[in-house]
């Protein structure tokens, strides 16, 4: 996808298509982390520590309950 920057006051804005926003679960209230590797701009949603903790807890519970079965299916 090729995009152009849009004039926004004295700044420039990058418009992100709805499909990409939905895919990444981003809305107007989502804090974004903007970094660069020196050649590219990297825009990522800020990691929500509470959400990450909840995910890790759920993952551990699934692994405890179904870990052996999942390993058998994978092997």
C-alpha cells in the first residue's frame, strides 16, 4: 500500500485505512509508539501491560489444561 502525507495545519498527517485500523485494533484513543530504524518509520500500538498480563495468564491456563494434547497434535 502506497500512501502520501496530507497537510494538517503546520504538520503532515498519515491517514490509515479503516481495514488496517480494524486489523490492529486501533482507534482514535489508542496510544501509538512511533520509532525508526533509520530508514523506516515504525508505528505500533503501545502495549497495554494489563492486557498482556491477562493474555499470558490465559495462555498459561490453556497450556496447563491442553499442553500435552497440543504437543501430540503438533508432533
